[in-house]
C-alpha cells in the first residue's frame, strides 16, 4: 500500500540556501584529515554568506566514506554552540532527503542558520567500493554480484534488451559530464577529454557499464548553509530558495521492478512539481545522483522528461550538454568532477542559480532540479532570487 502524499508546501520558498563552501580543491588531499577538510569548507561557506561561526545554531554532519567524523566531535572541533546538532548517513541516495530535513528544521524554528557538513577522505584512506558482499546478500555475492555497480549494470542490460538502444548511446552521458568538467576549474577530470570513441575503448567493469560510467573516488568537503527566506535577504549573496521537494522510500523496489522504478519516480515528481508550482518545461538545470551513468535513463523517463523506452534516444545530439535543451550535471558530476555522494551537485545547483559558473553557466537559469535514486527516491527544486 502506497502512503498518501503529504502536503509540505508550508516551507516552499520559506527557506533558502545562503552559503556554499568547499575545500580549496578536490582530488587527493593528504595534508588534511576529514576534520581539517570540513573546517576549510566551513570557513569558506561562512565567508560566502557573511555569517560568523557564532551565527550558526544548527548543525548536521553527514559523514562520508573514509575517516569517521562524529557530529559531537565536529561541534567541538569547530568551536560551535548549536541548539540543534545531528548526525546524518553518508548514503548518497539520501542526499536529496537531507534537503527536506534541513528545510524542516529551519522552517519550524528549531534553528535559524543551519550548516550541513559533508566530509570525505576516501581517496587518501584508499576506500574501495564493492568486493566481498557489499550491498548484496551472501547468495548474490557467490555469483559475482558484489557491488551497487553490478546492480546498475544488470538493470541497464535488461532495459536495453527490452527497449533496444546501444552502448554508444549510453556513452553520451559520460561524454557530456566530462565536457562540463573541462569547464570547471575544481573538477578532477577537467584536463582529460573524453570522446565517444574513448568511451567505447574503456574497459568493462560490469557489462554494459564501462569504467567511464562509474563515479570517481576522491577527497573533498562540502558545506551548505540554509536560513529562512526573511533572514536570507540580508546575507552577502543572493539567496537560492527551496521551491519544492519530493521523497518516497520503498525498499521493495531497491534495484529492480517491472516498470524500471517508474512508480517511485512518478510519486516524487508529483510531490516536487506540485509544491514548486512548475512543470518539466520550467526546469533550466537538471541534475541526478550519478554514482553510475545508468541511473539517468530511468530517472528521465520516471520524471517524464521523455517517454518510457525513449531515454537513450533523448540524450543524443548534445541535448544534455551545456548549451543544449536540458543541461545535466553541469559541474561534471560524480563521473568527472568528484564523488561526494550528491553534495557537490547541491553546490553546483546553487551556484548555477546565482550565475557563478563561468564558462559552463546556463543562461538565465531560474529553476534547478535534482533527481535522487531509489530506494529513497527523491527530488528537490531550487529557485533563484
């Protein structure tokens, strides 16, 4: 039985992102531990919005992979005295719902200025994703099904068998995100061009997914600061308002179903668009949780940007590149900027709506939308001031 949709429009346009901060670079940062990276990004976020450390009375710490960063220790390391302090899971699929949590705390008055800190030193810590029985049952692991990427590959293999399409078509996603990375000074892969020929020459990790379909593992920290819409007016930068959100958890559709996850994505889309008061045609910047490129076709169809079975055709011809009809993951995303489990994508969406993205800036961008993967399907829609 599907739970009824809860009308949460009470915080639509009532809260805003006012500050964004990151580490000074992405990649390998061996000179800083996870707390040091968080402190650097936190300072940059405060400088971005003009607040001081004493103005922050809410804190959420989303520990990434690598060195653990308990929220209570983070409070002490940063010298904070918040009214609200919480830990948050590092799971990338919960990056979208974290926006809903932030908005709920600020809109309710639980805190005035809330900082969300994500820090991740997976590269330096030499973290490995997959192998053993990670993300699988012991029965599945015996057959080599030992990572989330294997699940994504099987899902795409089934999709292509049913609807058709080619691996060259799928490669358009990795090529587009690498092009965007080439325009992003922070992107790890900015100096490594990728053509469709390069993509097709890449080795398989789990057929039909090649190495370029997988996210990269790096060190980074991201800090986002949210306040009320009223307080945001007096901040240093123009606020970016939260216009709408959607969320549906459903573990029965964790990886596979007969409709390629469409029911979950439809539920989320309906919530987010209703709350924001817009439609697909109003979206100027689109982003998705790209741990694997294969997630995008299912989301494009589930969120009704194209019909079922049409996504691989839809993404051809530069449509999802900056300058195209629907630019996707304009920073380079997890495939080519850095893997920070959805939080870097949040930062990019805010900066796009502020007009701060230079060569990769989407002209006159007013609405940016994020699509998050199952089993916690999610979305948030941001609006410029």
